[in-house]
C-alpha cells in the first residue's frame, strides 16, 4: 500500500511540475510578445512619421 501511495505522490508531483513549466513558458511568451507589440508600434509610428513629413526643398 505504501508503494502505491509513493507512486501516486510521484505522479502528482510530476504533473504539478509539468503544469508549472507550461504556465511559466506561457507567461514568458506573453511578456515577450507584449514587448514585441510595443516595439512594432514604435517602428510603425516612425515609418508613418517618415512618410508624412514633407521633403524639404532646397
């Protein structure tokens, strides 16, 4: 009986660590993509500003 309880605890610990790893990877990806979204917005704003500004005539 003790062996079955130990096996069950090992399976539960394995599943919990797997779930934690998946959730940690999910949040790392969310933070990374949020950073990329901010960067892409800055690049788009710079490009729009460059296209709108008139060419100076000398």
